[in-house]
C-alpha cells in the first residue's frame, strides 16, 4: 500500500475512534477534545487524499501547509476548561483506557509520518508528512494534558497556570 493510502486509512480509523470516544466521554472537555481530534483526523485524511490525487494525475499540489492547525483549536478547548475546573471528578476506567489507546495511536502515527517524511518521493509528500507528524505530536501532548486533567484537576490547573509554592 502506498504511504498516502496508508495515511488516509490511519486517519479515517483515528477519526472513527475519536468520534466514538467523544460520544462515550462523560466529561465536557473530553467530548470537545475527542470531537476536535476527530475533525483534525478527517482533515488529515482529506489532505492526504488531495495530494494523492494530484500526484496520480502527475500534477503538483497547489500548496502544503507547514502546519495544518498549530494546535490553536485544541489550546482553546483547554483554556475554556480552566474556567470550569472541578476539584474532584469521577473517572471511569473506560475513559482512561480511551486516553491510553489514543496516546498509543498518536505516537504510532507520529512515528509513521516521521518515517514517511524521511523516505518521501516528492517534496509535497515530505512537507505533508512533516506537518502531520507535528500535529500528531500536538495531539499526543493534548491527550497527556487531558489525562492529567482527569486524574488531578487541581494539579493540572496549577501546572497549566505555572503556579508554584513560592507564589509565582
């Protein structure tokens, strides 16, 4: 299977996973985060399909963004969460399992894109794979932050606000 076709398949599977995780999440932040990740996976699949179609026709894609989102939308989800933080929450083992599965998926995706960018046949593929690799890393970090938020909301808030014991 061609790398772009593999990317499309991976991104579609990721989208499906995140849509289900969003539906099952009991936490508002989780619902929003998983929903946003599903949208981003869908966007990645569409971009990979677009590049693949151009290359099959022997054409050059018009442009490849160096970063597709720069995690702007994910960061805004966490900014809103700071305003609505709860000191204690009930966490189901299935929600934590979903986060762990998602972390594994994102790390495997990041590694796949890193490998593909090193062996890409065209500059367009290389730039696409590099951009998506960075986004997958951002997804991973967002999921780590969400896991911390779920397990220790007060600690997560203090860390995200850079609050220390010396008052700084």
